[in-house]
C-alpha cells in the first residue's frame, strides 16, 4: 500500500491508494510505523493522489506522528490535494502537523 524512497536522509512514503479509510488504516499504520520505528526518523508522507481521508485515517496519522516523536524524529506531509488541506484545517490539525504543498520544499525543510 505504500512506496518508500530515500532522498537526502529523508524517507518519503507515498501511497498506492486514493482513499485512506477504516478499511485500510490499520494496515497503513503498521507499514508506516516500520519506517518510523528507528532512532531519529525523518519521514515525509506524500499525499499526492490521495483524494479522501476519513476520521480513522486521520487517527492513523496522529498515531504514527506520536511514534515519530517518541523516537525523537520528525514526520511531515507533502502534496495534499486542496480538499485534503481543507480537512486538515477543519480538524485544526495544521497546528500539529507541518504540511507543504511541494515535495521539494518539504525535503528542504529538514535541513534547517
């Protein structure tokens, strides 16, 4: 369900699905946690092509974000569709997550 690419010491996780919902959230969470379950992980979740996320999907993101924090790491989002950005804003998750419209800008943000 995910692809993992490494660029500039950052793991970029992209999704092979266009919907993140209750049917797949647990499986996605387990796959993402495997990447985050290292010391000091630096991970980007590339949401390009994801058109729908339900409450279980957002719960999955919060859970894996906590895993990243517990391992002294960082997790950021890139390339969300406009409707997905709107959901992040409506749920007030933009105060928790760093979200970038462009993947390259997101990668560069780790160099600060």
